[in-house]
């Protein structure tokens, strides 16, 4: 099954944790965290529609300035999501610059900031280039707990974790896949074409089954037209399969509550990015820093029963020794997964799941 998006860990395991989700069939991309984004191309950055910031430590937020500089004057805007205090933090960044000519730009650039409270209220504000990025409050809404964005293509869920400050972990749930059965299409005498895009759009949006789809094409007999209902076409020529689930977790204290929240958010995920900052031998230091060890991260991956995982955000004290963190992570994952699996379903105890290097 081919996903509708591509995931890219921008700076590898040792760099600032930034994850790019680029959608194949739309002119949009998502960013999880805004650390160093300078290695991303202008084309990639101009595709970013939303950025989800776990917390405002410098290595997770310093790249906002670069993103703004690239997009300013070239795009309609960007939406940012972050934890309590985030609206003011974005405002302070914008206020650090002089904007005396920005309102003359032909294109208005709007930064819409959404701040999530611990009780899942969403406060929003607008910063427009036409207003020299003055803060314009947009009010509050009550979220469905844990759900930040719910669109036809994907859903973004979140969980609050403790890092000495509230820190958000994120899950991107891809909408179901819509596959076209071309043999059935041909059997009905129907062509491929733009009408299939319209059909997919109606199916994703949940349009009524009696919604008409106009199919036009040209053959040897000239111009042809046929009208069929969404429900009929969905039954005859489409196959719907579940989408994939990706999770992003970084900067987490080693507490039982954090582990339980991560496991709930990442349950059965196809891919989990999770910090593995320190070796277990340096566990006391990891606790002082409110980070995970590679061992604990592997145990959490097993607890969540994810299919693949990428350990990230390695401490630079291990530069040149990243394989030590990778091995500890994978070993802990295997042991925990083997201990949790009944013998009848375990299969090969050496490979209960697939780990992918952070690279």
C-alpha cells in the first residue's frame, strides 16, 4: 500500500528534531517541530501549510525565522500549533523585527497561531503582514480531546507529555486509501480522467450516495457523457483500505505517566519517531535532563505495538557512536515485545517488529 505522503527526518538522529510530511497529491506539507530547517529547499518550505511545535525550546523552534523569511511575500500564510504560551512566544519572535515596509508587499502573509491548553481549549490569534504582524486575537474553541486537526486527508492527534514543561507529542492518521479497479472500470465502458478525482473528493468528504458524477470523454463515436451516482461508482470501481498512522514523540521525561500516554497515542502505529537521547548507562543524566534513554524508548515502542520505529534526537555526547543507541533501542524493543507476546503468536522472537535507523 503506497502512502499519500512521504516522511523525512530532516536533520538525522543527531540534529534538531524536525519531521517533514510531504503530501504526494496536494500542494502542501506539514512540519513537526521547527528546529533547523535550513537544509530544506525553498520548494519544500513553500509547500508547508501547517507546523506542529512540541514545545518552544530553541532546538524545536529556532527555525521559525528561516521559514518566515523564505515564505514572506510568496505565500498566503501558515498555521502553527503549540502548547500553552505559544501565541505570545510567536508574537515575541515577530516583534523582534522592524516591519516598516511590509504592508506594501503585494501578497499578504498571515501567520495563524493556535495554542492548546491542558484542558483542550484552542486559543487562536492572527498575525498579518498588512498589520505589521500585530496580534489579532481570534477567540477560543473547545477541541475534541486530543484532536487538533480533522481534515478529509488526515487527522492530527496530540497528547500532553511532561518535559519539565508541557510538551506535545503528535500522531498523523492518514485517511483511508481509495484505489480504482481499472478492470471493473473498463468492464463498465468508463474511461479514466478528471472525474475520478472528483469521485475521490466526494468519497473522502462523505457525500451522499445519490450525489451525481458527470463522466465525459471522447472516443471514435465522438463526445460521450454518462451520469452515475457516487454510491454506485464507489461500489463498482473503488476499493477503500485503511490509511497509515505515523507518530512523533520527542523530549520526554522517563515517567510511567508519559510512557502510558505515548503508548495510547502510538498504539498500532505504522511508524513511530521517538527520542532516544541517552544510553541506559547514563540514565541518571537522562532523568536530570527529562529525556528518554534508548532502552526506555524501545520498551515504549514495544508497549505501543508499533510496526516500525526510528529512534531520534540522540545526544551529541555520542557523536560517532550512534550505533550504540540504535542497538540498545532495538534490543530493548525485542525483549519487551517478546515478553509481551504469547508463544503461539510470537513467531521469530528475534524479530517481533522492524526498526529503522534514524541516519
